[in-house]
C-alpha cells in the first residue's frame, strides 16, 4: 500500500483516542461544579471537539481548526475551558497530532500557530483569565508540539532505515542470483562435461562388445540410460539456478517416481512403488519436489550400499503427516547396508529439505536386515487445497 493510501486510513488508534477523550470530557462536564449553560449544549461542544480527532492523520490542520473552534465556542458561551482538565488534554492531542501528521514543515508550523493562538483567545479574551496564565498554556502547547516533532523525526528515521534494509536485501538478492548463475556455469563446465563423457564411453563400450555378451550389454545399456537421465536432471537444475520463478522448467515431482523406479529396475533390481493417490490431492509443488528428492536419495543409497537387494517405495498419509518411505532388504551378496545418517552429505541434505516442511527424517536398520528411510512432512504445510 502506498504512503498516500495509508494516509487516507482512519485507524483504530485515532478513533479510540477520540472516543476516550469524548467520554472523559462528557463525564467532567456532567460533574463539573463550574458548569455554565445547558448541559446539552456543553455536551454538543464536547462532541464537536472529540469527533475531529478521529481524522487527525487524514487532515491534521482541519482537525485542529475544528476541535479548537468548538473549544472556543464553549469558552465564549458556556463553561470556561480553562477550568476543565479536558481542555488540557485536547490541546495536547492537537499539538502532538499536527506535529506528527502534518504534510510539511509549513503545515506543522501552522498547527503550532493555532495551538498558541487559541489559548490567548479562549483563556484570556473570552474567559477573562489573567495574561499571566499564558505562561502555563503557551509553554505547555509548545512542549506538546515539540514532543510530536520528535516522534515524527524518529518515525521518519525508522522509515528510512527500513527502506535501506529493503534496498540492502534487494542488493543481496541480486548478488545471490549472480552467484547462482556463476555456480551454474561452473557446474555445467565441470559436472555436465564429465557425465557426458561417461555416457559416450558407455555407448562406445556397449558397441564394442562381442556377440553373446548379453549381460555386459544390458549393464552398459543401463549405465548409458542412467547417465543420460542424470545429465537431463543436471541441466534442469542448472536451469533452475539461472532462471527466475516465471521461466523455470517443470521440476520433478510425484509423477516422476515411477520413471525413477524404472531406471533403478534397469540395474536388475526389484523395485516396487506404492503411492496413495487420495492422500496426495493438492500437494504443493515444492513438497512434491522434496518427496522426489528424498526417494531419489534413498534409492541411490540402496543401489550403492545394498547390492541386489529389493527396494520398496511408499508415499502416503498418516494423520496430519505426509509420509515417504524407502526400504531395501538385505544385500544379496551379504554386503553392508547403507551408511549411517551422519556420513556423507546426502542424508544431511535430505534432513535440510524435510526441515523446510517442519518435518523429520528417520533412518536405520530394519528387522529383516535391510535399511529403512522414513520422512514425515506436515500435511498442513505441503497441501495447498
């Protein structure tokens, strides 16, 4: 919302100030021993003084003129304002309000002039109080105006600091985008080149196999497919690093889990996928990406550390949590299970991803001698509808 629009708002604070002042002034008028004139007309003057206070932010000078005019009218025909505590409060509110909300220094000075002139008219000329009483009223009005000026200066300084923080945050965001683009270029130069070479070498080796080497042919073919898929995924992520939110390519999600499992089956593994469609209605895109990466890392660990073991992937809902589970049986060759959560960066990265959704990640050996990874994400955060 723009500054101009904010100035048009009558806030609860101003309305509350007007109501509290009006209630106090009406109570004082009703109980005052110096009441002069009709109680009804005195009450009308109080309402005329209090109502404009709700608009002091919108029109400070008009508010000052309206409220002080009502106070002057009361002093001229009804109860002397100098005998009322409410007049003291009114003068303080008007002086502070004009200093804080005036549009310019000229307007603030005009508000001060009104606050200094009105006591001369209402207290001395109309009420007949001695001129010496102005030694109280004028310094009082000036002090309240100075307090409002200090508040205005401090608020302006705070606004400038906030603006500078926003500008600094924008500069840091641009610097981060520049750094991301640089990292993307370096990743492309180093990692993409290496994966491309591995793909080509696997293809050359597959074509150079003698006839009858079916097992080796299938293994090299699976390696080639895996390298090509990794290269595509790498290029997609590099695009995420380079692009803005509006231009990023679609990120992998739940629909890609079967393809991920199929690539794992290409290595000769038995991979089962169980996804509860009803539990995933309305899942956020970021949560779907998190689920995909968790499954990807879990499958990668199983392929690496449990040779020949079957793998089971399950995604569903338990209460208010979205649950992702990757389980592998014991290694067919008797090798060790996956590394502990503290080793390497894969599981640590998964914990960071899960933490973004206020969830938790549990890993450990399973009763059948294999390994189980379970991630729980808060359903209230991951579901958008």
